[in-house]
């Protein structure tokens, strides 16, 4: 079970009992960031991608992976960043060799914000075997682009179904970078977008509000089954 500690909001002085969330390592063991009881929580005033992640070592297999940095919302409206001990920033982590183990069932996280959708996709890509997930250098016209070695993903949190142009734009960008591409949408896809994706072999996934990606075409089924292997 994840450790918990008392956290004081620096804005209103309210005390919270905070328990760190745990995430599934590739070996299947739960991993939770170690909380620093001797440091104070800080307020989140603006967001920088590199500061959203923290590197944590799995106690079971020794692998170091990047996970969302712990945060807590105070009723006063302040977002608190919870201090983590003994973990370098994600941008400076050096992931080690994978522990050979079968992939376990994906453990989703609920989607309430755009950031939650991005985190859910990052966790899913990590489950498939992709490492060093980061913001893509070239962001799409809509949504958020994520990249890792060999893959380019688009997370579309809008309330409109993705269009053929959205899918084709992602495919063209991936072609110029010689990587595969994957599309994740909250609102699904138009029929013509699905047809274009099938023609271009672009995996399409729909994200439900539990954060579970659901494959909706054959390329997505193949990717879900085989990962990066």
C-alpha cells in the first residue's frame, strides 16, 4: 500500500492526508514515488513538461521509469506539488535494461482533464514497451503530440470526432520522422477518418473516461497485442 503523509497548503494553511498513487511497472509490480516528509509542498503556478514527471526505481525489478509527479488539489483552488525524495527529475533519468516479463493488464487512470488524458496515453505507451516518452518536437494542429523512440502519438481530448485530415496529418509527420504513429481520441473518429486510417495502417484508439484505450481498427489490435516487439 502507498505511503501517506500530512501536507499543508501554503496558500490557506489547510492540512491534507496525502497518499501517493501507485502505477504498474513493466514487471507487474506496483510502483509509488517515495514522499519526502521533510520538505514542504509547493504551489503549481505554471506547468513545464519536464517538471510533470519523476524517475522512480521499481523495488521488485530495479528498473527506473518515469511517472507523473504527485500533485494534490486543495479546496481553496490551489494545486500542490508533493515533494519526492531520492528521485531525479524525469528529464535526467537514465532508464535501465528491461526486466524480461510478460506484459500485465493495463491499469488505467480516470480522465478528468487534458493532462489526465496525456498521462493515460503515456502510461499505455510505456506498457507497450516505449520508453523516454516526451512531448513531440512538432505539435499537431489540435491535441497534444507525444513521442518516444520509434513512435509518434497524438492525444485528441476535444469533443469532436477526429477527421481524415487529423489522421493524415499525423501520418505525414510520422513518415518524415521514419516512425510509426498512433492516434488516441476521446470523441472517436468519423467514418472517413477510420477509412483513411485503415488505408494508411494508422492504429486508432478511443479513450474512455476511465483512461482505458480501446482499439477500434486492425492496426490498433495488432499494436495492442504485440507492443514494440
